[in-house]
């Protein structure tokens, strides 16, 4: 146990503490993305991501990568994973253009947690047709906030692949829709407004204070602050943060080690009135960090890997 960590956390006026995202990202859902960079665009999602390089504009987490691997995060069902990734994603973007993506849209709109960050680009054909799609998930999004859904009249060929020529006139507007919603998500929020995402940021803050930390020790640190947190819950949060590019994971010897990939502190500290030790937050952090380094001896190889240059948070 590192008493300095608990003491510092308990001295914070959490109602006034602001929390910064390590980075913003888009969780991109929809149709199949080809692995052949020379292939014609299969669908709008493939066109935006692979052909037009959406990932060069934004940090993009692909839904299929996550869904292939989500069991590694200890999730027993896919929706629980998607709820968690939605809690830290800036935007959950669904390109609704196929039976699979429309089914996914229906599940997302029925989930209150996912719906908060859900944004939809949909073919005019599906938006206007007299169907369950139009009067089910589409209507639900419209009633919640019309601006969260964008309709465009792109076409497909008889074989189901994207008609690129029909898409090109709308490309700038589609990108603007994505950009406007991505940019509108604040880089920081108050700790108390995080709701069910608080555990993510507590875990990340502890990792940030450590140069690196083993999963065993990390779990004990987290439970100093959140006694009810289970090893499984912590592991699931770590899995999502790894997908988002917030943390790195390294298996070494008999342990799993984690460290932050962003060099900026996620918290803006405000101490509670009446706190006896009103040292600067920088000094308090140094005390906690020193105690952590003393509590766990990190293998030299882990120290070397964790000490590699990290990015600074974008303003």
C-alpha cells in the first residue's frame, strides 16, 4: 500500500478537478474494410478510411479489430465492451449502409450509454424507406438530436460495392460532419461529470504517476481509491485504453506491465479547503511518485521500454 497516493487523492476537491482525455478518438463502425490497398472501395466506410485516409485526420479505432479481440479484455458479451469503449470515445461513428451496420445501429440506439456519443452517416435510401430502420433507430436518433445523423444520397453498383462517382460530390460534407462532431467534444471535463467513466481515469491517473506499473500492483493501487473495483473490471478498462492508444502493455517475466503513452497529467488539481498539507500539486506528485518507485522495483528492461519518448497531449 502507498499511503501517499490515497492521501493525495482524498485531499482533492473532486467537484472542481478537471480531467483531460489523453487523446480523442473515433470508434468507427460499419461495412467491411478491404485489406488490399489497391482494391476498389467496397463501401463508404472503406472509402473514407482506406482510400481517403480518415485515419490520417483522426485517431481511429476500428470496430472489427475490437470485436475480434474483445474477449481478451475479459468481456462476457460484446455490448458490455461497446459500452465501455463508448464511455471514452469522442465519437462512435456508424456508417449505416448494409444489413450488418443497420443491425448494429439498432443495437446502439437502444443503448443509453452508447447513444450519448453515437453519430450516424446513413444512405438516403435507408433513411427514406418505409421500414423498421426509418421508424426505429433513425427516428430515435432524430428525436434525441437531429444533428447527430447525416443523410447523403450515395449509390452502390449492382454487385453491392460503392459507386465512388456518386459519393465524391458529398465527400467534403461527410468529412465536415465528422469533423464538427469530433471537434465539439471537449478535451476536458469535470471529474464529477465523468459518471461511469471515472474508473477509467482513476486507473489512467495512477499509471501516469508511475513510470510503469505491474498489473498486480496497479490493481492494489486502484482499490486503495475504489475498494469495490475488481481485477476483472480493471483489466477491461485497461483493454479499452490500450485499443485507444492511451496505454502500452508489455508482458515480461511473470507480470504484465503498463505505462502511459501520453506525457501530460490527466488531472488539473484543486485541493479541498482545510487540507493541512497545501504543498504545490507538483510537490505532492513527486512525493507520490517517489513512494510508488520505492514500492515496486521495476525490471531494467521495463524501465527502458517505458522511458521511450511519449507524446504530449494536443491542446
